């Protein structure tokens, strides 16, 4: 019985540490990346796994403590996996809409980011749209 | 007065509601089964008029395989993205990729876009209004055509088989 607890303690500790490290790396990505679109990768992917690991540890811990499966955390995981991509998509959509600057090394020139000649002429009479 | 035509208009949604209810309560006592069961029947009946037609799962076994494949890819995705972030020389090769979609249903396109965001090095950034092109931002990509082929083989074709074929 003691052996089981020791092993489970190790497993829980492993998941907690792995989750924390992933969360830390994801946050580091926010500071280290060059433009908005690259910064988006950190939170959308890495923190998902980070939180996933911590929730796994939580499931293991409370299942052991309450002597019965505790699966509530699965719900958080599922909702997270559904909502993280959607929010990332909406963020990048609005970034494209505002034509945020991208890293000069980025290849590919989507029409969403091109300066649209006709469009700017149409908008010109409405006021000074030449933002710095 | 809305007259439901069927008692269980969306069986999958009903099962899902019941499971979510039991997980929320964190208990499998008889009372929770009953209450969850009532909710699982009433909610789909009331909300049925608001729902778009959902595509049917034609091959459940493939869906299970797809699920585990994506789970594995999420772990790989994390290791790869961590590598790019921690690379001291900052040698990322970002790119915008226009991905030509073959899928047609809204639901399957949503699933593909979410999968792309969760898997290695790519975030789906924008779906063009015509619903035929998905704009993807890749963090570190060598050959763009290679990446498109990879996504097509690994994710889009299974999804097409599962839902649309």
C-alpha cells in the first residue's frame, strides 16, 4: 500500500512539474517571439498541454485521496481543447483585419494583409485615415 | 407552441449532456442519473429548432483513431513549439500558407481548423468568405507544399471519410 502511494506521488509530481514547465515555456513565447502571429502559437498550444498535465495530476491526486475516480477535471480539459483554438482563430482574424505588422522573414503574402488600393481610395473621403 | 416531432432529435447531444451532467456532479447516484436524463431529453427537444443540420458520423471507429492521432500530435506540437521558442538564435521560419479546403460542411471545417491550431507549428488564422481557403500561419516551416500535403493526408482526408464520404 505504501508503495502505491509513493509511486502515485511520483507520478503526480511529474505531471505537475511537466505542466508547469510547459506553461512557463508558453509564457516565455509571448516575450520572445517577434510578431503577433508568432506570439499566438505559445498560448494556443503549449498552455493547453500545460494545463492538461496539471489537470491530470489533479485527477490522480483527488482519485487517490477520495478513494474513487474524480473525473470533473476532464470537463475542464475538454472545454479547454474546444475553446483554445476558437479564441486563437478569432484573435488572429482580428489581427488580420487590422493588418498588424508581421515579421519581415514571414513568407507568403495573403490578400488579407495586402494594402488594398481601391479600398483605401474608397475610405479616403471619410477622414484622415493615414495612421502612423 | 413548438411540437417536437421526435423524443430524441439528437441522440448524440443527449448522451453528451448526460455525461457532462454526471461529470459536473462528480457522482453516479441514482438521483443524478434521473435529473441528467430528464435534462438530456428536454434540452435537445427545446433547442432543436435553433440547430443546423449536423453531419452524421459515418465511421465511428475512424473517429476514435483520429482522436488518438490528434492527441499524440498535440504532444509533439508542444515539444516542437517549445524548441522554437527556446532556440537562443531565434531561427523561426514563419510563413502564411493558403490551404485549399476540400471539406464543405461548416462543422467539419471547424474541426479541421481546430485540429490545425492544436497540432505542430500551425495556427489557422482566417477562413475566407467563400469557405474554400483557410489561411494558416506556420511558426517554423521548411517546404510549404510539403506542409499542405501533410495536413491533407493526415487530417483532412480522415475527416472527409468520417463525416462526408
